[in-house]
C-alpha cells in the first residue's frame, strides 16, 4: 500500500508518497510523469515518521537552509534509472551540472538517455534533478516546469552565495 500526504510549498502543492517506511515519491501537483504512476494511492493523514522527516527537510529547504540530512528513500526504477538518480544526490546544494557532464561522470555515452532518467526521478527536490542543466547552462527539461526549476536554482544560488 502506498500512503500519501501533501505539503504546501511556496511553489505550489507537493504530494508525498511512502510505502510506510521510506519516501517513494515527491512531486509538484500537475507534474509530468508522476500523478498516476504510484499505483493505487491511499490518501491518508497517518502520521508516518517519514512524512514528518520529509516535511522537516522541505521546511529547511524552502526557508533557505540547505538540509543536512536525507529522508529515507526507496527509489523504484530500472537499474539504469537508479544509478542516475543516485548520482543526482552527489550534486552539491547551489551547484549545477550539465546532462553531458553527468553522462561523462557515469561513463554513459548518451546525455539524452541520462536526461530521460533524470526526468523520471520519482523524488524531485530531495533527489535534486533540478540541478541538471543544458550544456550551455540553459534551463531545460524539468517535469514540474521550467518556472519552478528556475525558482529552485535561484533559491539555492541566493542562499549559497549570500
């Protein structure tokens, strides 16, 4: 069973999903790829510890404090996708990396394949897919919309360089 709850962020409502012990999904409402992809969602107000920890993470993030912890995650995808998603966790707060550079770091020839995996990241924000940009630092490919990607990067840059 998948449990869900919601978080009202400055950039819109976010849905959180959990298997009961780990975070399995985090997406902005209306985001491509994830609205119906979690299977049978069971909306509940159950006070799961993982939801409390994720809310604490989100509160810190949106208040301008780079979170110094990661809630428990259970990333469901292909081995290739999981490898790409794990690499996203290594991108520092306030930094960006291009799809091509990420592909090179992973020893993968296709930046497009990496982009496909990045775009299907089930736990956006916590697994920072918004920190991946085009080769010329262009804002490309964010399932929650480029306006949100820009706002997230600006939040991180403002804090990182303050």
